[in-house]
């Protein structure tokens, strides 16, 4: 198990890259701070290999 990310204590419950991550309030879903206000949920660093 990994220790919690240090930013969790500052209200960042789901930590991604700097431009796509914002603090969440206690009543929000943990991923509410990712791409806030946009339909995206991932920043695009994850890729799928094709044959």
C-alpha cells in the first residue's frame, strides 16, 4: 500500500496533473476536482496499444 499523497491533506482527493486538478469540498465526489466543468475525466496520458 502506498501512503496518501501529501496534497490530500490540502483538499485534493483525486490527484492528477496540475492543469486538470482542483480541490474538492467535503460534500463532493473525490473525482469532482478532475477536469472541473468539462466532460473529460482523464487527461489523456493513458494510451491503449493497438496492433
